[in-house]
C-alpha cells in the first residue's frame, strides 16, 4: 500500500473540488483570503513592556489595586490547575496571597519570561496575542531562590486608548519542578 503525505492528498482534494465547483454563483459574495497584520518590533516591545509591568505588580509589589487597573473589565484567567477565574476572583485571590505574604504564611515568588520564547501577533481592531514560556521561582527567607514551575502561556492584550490591558491569560502545560512540601515558609 502506498502512503501519500497528508498535504498531497489535501491538495489533490482541493483541486478536484475546485474543478467540480464550476464558475462562481452570480450574486454570491466573493470572499478572498487575506493575510493578517504583520508582526513588528514595536508591537513586540510594547507587549513585552506591558507583560513585565503587570507581572511586576503581581509578584514584586503584590499590588491588587494597580494590577486590577491593568486588566479589562471582562478579564478571565484560565489555568490548567485552577480552571477558570473571573477578574473579581483573580483580584480576590491576589489580595489573599498578598495578606499571606505579609503574615509569613506564604512565600514570595518571581516570574521569569524564558528568553527567546516570546511571540507577539497583532490582532486587527483589538490588540495582540502574546505566546511564551515562563518560569516561577520560590523566594524563601534565608534560602537560595528555587525553580518551582515552568509553563506555557497565551495572553490576549486589548489596546484601550494608549494603554495595553490584559484581557485573558491561559496558562497550561505547567510542570512542577519541586515538591510543595519543600516550600514550607515556617
């Protein structure tokens, strides 16, 4: 039995279908394939800056109020471990984390965008899609920083006036790098 590559079979099927279709219908709208907007260094730099600013507020400053201002009203967070969260739930959870951090019940963390993993794709009349890999590190007092997780993410950014706001983040393919019991804060 001869096996043909999928692309060859798909191409042959398209040619056969086009040959059978005949001329276009009169009065039917004509749809043409057009490319999406091109990636630019300026857009990539702007999204990298917005990404760094937002994650700085979450992980370094632990500032729910400033973080909330950087999210769209209909923001949602979809995580392979936690499921879906609304903007209200996300900010509530961040508030709780910040309180636990101050009381010593939780550990500080650092998020790192993996060098070379960032992709930014423009979305016409909306904003941009950011795709990348990030790592998270636990910062425990008196101990060296420890890699805890690595995961892939996609962020949908919406341009509102001159501001970039995070509209949605999907974080998945998260791999634990350390056992949770190793991260005791007390």
